[in-house]
C-alpha cells in the first residue's frame, strides 16, 4: 500500500477529511519555500502538493501563475523541486509533485520517476496529461511505485470518468468547476455530483480541488469527499503577510506563520465537519 493510500486509510479510520496543501517550489525563494513546506505538516496538512514552476501554467489562475513566475525568475529548476521533495518527505507526510507534462518530458520520463522516488516523493499530479497519452508515465510510475493522479471535471462523461479513475493511483482529483485555479466565494455546485459520479468507478479516495479556499468551503467538501485540495489560498496568505511587512522575500517568518495558521484552520474545519 502506498504512503498516500495509507494516509487516506488512516483518515477514514479517524472519521475525517484530509487536507492536501499546495505551494509552489521556490516561491518566494528556495530557502523560504523550504520553511513554508516544512511548516505545513505539523499544523495540519495530511498530504503536501509541491508545485513545479512552469512558464505557461494554463490551468492556474493569476495567484499561482505569479508564484510560478517568481520561482522561475529566482532560478528554481527541476533539481530544486526534487531537493524540496526530499526535504519535505523527511517530515513523514506523503508528498506529491504537481506539474505540467513538458518539464517531465524534457527531463526524461523514466529518469524523473526514478529521481522522484529516490527523493521520497509519493507521486505526481499531471493536469495536462490525459490517460490516453500517459503510457510512458504509467510504466515509469509502476516501475518506481509512484502514485499518479489525473483530473476528472464536471463536464466529463461517465465513460471518461471511468477511464480517468482506472488510470489513477493514490486518489482521484475532482475539479469542482470548469476553469482555472483560484479562490472563489463558493465551491462549484457540481462538485458533489462529480464526486458521486466518480465513486462507482473506483475504491480510491476522491479529493476536491479548484476553488476550495476557506474554512466554510473545506467543511462543505468534507461532507461528501475524502479530501480538500487547497492552493491559491495558501499563496495568497503568503503574499498578504508579506505585503504588510514590506516585501515577500524579506519576511519569511510572517509568511511561514500565516501559511501555518491557514493549514491549522482548514484542518480543524475538516475534522469538525465529519464529527
């Protein structure tokens, strides 16, 4: 059983939903990024999603796009992401990398899978890689015991959902709405329906992402899904903390505290919703 599967099994036994927390590697700089990620586990993150900065993050909204651009401008590269994975995995929390496919393809699919596993990574989320084109990744992930997470959308047909679910390992990513990442006033109304449509096709946990950003939304998602995936809200907390202190790079303590506080708030909401 993979580390991700083990973690979700434990969460089910505890009767609560899990928090999958996302930040971009290298944002606002590598040292601060390491501290941010390392502070997530003790404050409530059940799984940690490390974003690979990319020059054309088409599935992401402006908050994560800007985080990606800051990381790239600061010199963050694939090797730095893998180093971040190694440091965060040492905390004992399952770690996934969220990446568009181009960096993995350029690195070499088998080489990336080998190095991700060697760093202690648990798997990969690939928003722009459809299962039909994922043959090399399916083989490489099998060889290295890595989980793979594909996305199902509200527009997906039942046939498509079955295809996505069968290719996944670890959990299935249910996109709560059609569109890009970002904070929103409400979780997409189609989210619960999508989760219920996924359930007959797999025994894997289902986590909901896109638009989950506050305590109320996390509690809402916990009522019908196994986990809530939160990204833009963490990046926004980091920026807000920096804005009040005179610049992102110069305020690592303020940003770390703000991100950790949000993780604790969301984790508590997920526990209360189930109890």
